[in-house]
């Protein structure tokens, strides 16, 4: 199953199928299949945004200017998203009328058989119309889409950025040392009193169980022109990914992973890790993010972890951060200037996480750090599917189970930005 990002869309006609296109700040549609054109449109739109936003900051703000800035900012985000999705090859596949899909013939076999039978009769009426099969309706079959277009489900990228550990038993235990060994300087004949000894702590990562149990009638499985088993498997896989992403971020640990946001200072699991909680930096504003707040958070992270650090926030927060400037008046948000490179803020790659909290008093609006060194995902076995045609005849149930756990492996490589309460 594939998705079309908000900034990319497809248009199909009976004669041809258009490629995905992205809308620029000025309403121009850039061919989303051409990386160079997409990149040029992204850079141009960002330049338009900077000009308009600078006018607003110089005191020329009015309703029209504010609306223009927001419109261009949204368009820049759309093009950036479409550009990212294009690189990941997630644009939806379009099927031209009559084109073969998988092992399906290009034309409905029932129409072919009926048309041939009709022509063999040799009783073609002089007055033909498509309203009746006998009068020529077989000559104008209705073409139909042999794919299923699915509603967008936004998938969290936490798993893709975290450390993943596969296990072959019921759980996973990790030992931690606080490295609290003491030492001191002494003279040649001075006494050597005892020093502190490191303590060992442990954390359990116990997988929770995620399940789905959809049902399809046996006749529909037999007669459907689509491979419904493959389609259903893709739907379940996407739903599992969505549920995982929510749990990796905010799960309470009850039959599910412990979410990373529950480990920040002041949150429910702040004391769970032997090394303490994820440190929180204040945004400096009770209702918004600030460039100073971001910079303070980023420089609070030890340099040992900065090399692989990324910013994790939702799309709306990225839109606000796009307006930030440094002390020299330079925009600290930058788009992707070449294929394969992400958008950045103050030099840090941005990862859009749809389930991150919005900007509001007391919320954690952004995370910054090395997610792979911070968060651990534990997989047990993988996805198991039990095809059950017996329990609820005439329906076939596809009982699907996945056991997965998660929690903070090390709080030190991560910082959180909290909107001032």
C-alpha cells in the first residue's frame, strides 16, 4: 500500500494518467517525478517566503501580508514533503484504463466473453445504444480501477530512527552502571580510605501484544478480482505501524511500549531509568517556540551525541520554526538543497513526527538528540498471521499478532523542548 503526501496529488483521466505534482507558493505545479524541477521550485518558494516574511518583520505587517506569509510557508512545507516522499518512492502508483495490474488481464473477461458471444449471434440492430447490452452495451464497457485507494494514515518514523533489538524469548533485560567509582590523590605514606563503588541498575523491556482480527467472507475471497488477502495484509501492517508510532512516543507501558515522552523530566516515567530523566529546556515563551529556545536546547546536548542528533517535531511546529532567524538575521531553517538531504534547523536534520504534541503551554513540542542511542524497540518473533476459516463460518478471519516493546535505552543523548507553562 502506498500513500500520497499532502503536498503531492495525482489526477487520472480516461485517456491518460498524470504524474504526481506539487503546488508551489505561487500556484505553479512542479513535476514531482523530476527531482531537479522539484528542488528548484522548493528553493524559489523559500526565497519568496523569506522576502514576504522580512516585510512582515519590518513593520509592514497587515492581514494581507500575514496571510501571504502563512500561505507561502504552507506551500514550502508541501513541496518539502512532496520532495521527501518522492525520494522515498511513496508516491501512489497510477493505473491507466485497460492497463494490466499484476496477473489481472487488461480488460474485464466477462465483458470480453459477452462481447464475443454477442458478435457471434450476428443479430446486430441498426439502431444501437449502450443502454442495453443486446443493443450494443457490450461495445462500451465501463472501465474500473483495479486498485484500492486508501485513506492516509500517518506513520511515525520513530522505529526507523531508533535502535531495534530482536529477541527470541519473552523479554529483554538491560544492565546499567552509574560509573560512580571514586578516586583521590594521596601522598606516599598517606592512608588509603575506601572510595565509592559503582552501582548496577537494570531495566526490563517486555513486549506488549498488538493484534487485529478482520474477516472476509469465503465467497468474496473466491470471487473478488483483487487479491484481498494481500490488500488486507498491507492494511493491517500500516495500522500496526501507526499504533506502534503512537506507543513509542506516549505509551504508558501497560501491554504496550513505554513512550519516550514519558521519560522527560516531570513525566510519568521520569524516575524509571537508572540514569534519570531526559533533560528539558524551556522554550522561553508561554505560547510559542523561539529560536533562542531551540539553540539553548541544542547546545545543552553533549557534543559526543551531537554528530547523529536530529530534531523531532510535528509539521505545524516545523512551519513555525521556518520563520526563525539567528542574531545575524539569517534564517535558521533551510530546505533540502539536493536529493538525499533533509530539511534542517540550525544545521540539524528535521524528522517530522505526526504524533508529537502541538505548540501549547506545558507541551513537549520538540525532541533533539540521537534517537538510535536513546530509544530501544524490542521485537519478539515478528508478525504472525493465523488464517481461521472455522470459527465464524462463512467468514475467514485473519488473526494477526505482533509483539513489540520499547523504552528509553539511554536518556543522555536526548533533550526536550517544553513550551513554558
